[in-house]
C-alpha cells in the first residue's frame, strides 16, 4: 500500500498537485456568507460564489493583461505571473492606460517611454 493509514487516493494527490513556485503572486479567496437554508439555498450560494470569483478574475485580466498573466483554478486560488518584459521601459501604448506608470521624457530623438509602476501594482 501507499503507507500506513494513508488512503491510496490521498497518496496520489501530491504527485498531481500544482507547483505554485512558478507564480509571482498567489491569492487565496475565502468565500464567506450567511448560512444557506436548504439544498436550494446552498446551490444558489455556490453559484453566486462562482460568479463572484469569475468576475474578479475577469477584472484582473482586463486591468493587468499588459503586465501579467492571470490564472484561476477550481480551488479558489488566483495566480499571477509577471510578463518578463513588463517592467522595462517601452514605447507608450494604449494598453498601458489601465496600468499605473511613469513617463520618461524623450531624449535625443528617442520616443516617449512608459515604465509600469510595480510598487503601485503590488501595494493594493
């Protein structure tokens, strides 16, 4: 067997567990609410919770897509992975409009550069 007192299904969970060390930020969501009355109330609460999580993930993707990838699994965790070139100076673009950034003035004929502000992004 897999081990003394360990069910076979539990022994395999570690093999297929997600390695979260690849992500830069992990957010664990805790769903709280009032106690649902009856099975239909529990179903409504679960559906509302899933929809709320989908909306959070959708908003994160909409606002942070220029600088990171947003992942979501079924275990109420959201993972963010910064894009490799996200915080280096780059030409100003429409996509940077939703991201706090600093503009670096042009010099010697170079275009205006935009530098996403990582401190603003990670402090809220």
